[in-house]
C-alpha cells in the first residue's frame, strides 16, 4: 500500500494505481485484448 500525506487534506491510501491508460494498455479508449486478464 502507498500512503501519501496531503497537507490540509489528510492521508491518501492507495492499494492499486494504474497510470497512462490510453497508449500503454489501451487503444482508442478500450483495453487491448489480454490486458484485463493480466491485471487481474
């Protein structure tokens, strides 16, 4: 888990984080075939 302290807001606890969705694991906004199975 990643814990990020945001001043004035409190802590943000992240268990999963996916970045750069379109262009890395998607094409035209849809997941590329096979990606969902790999993420699960």
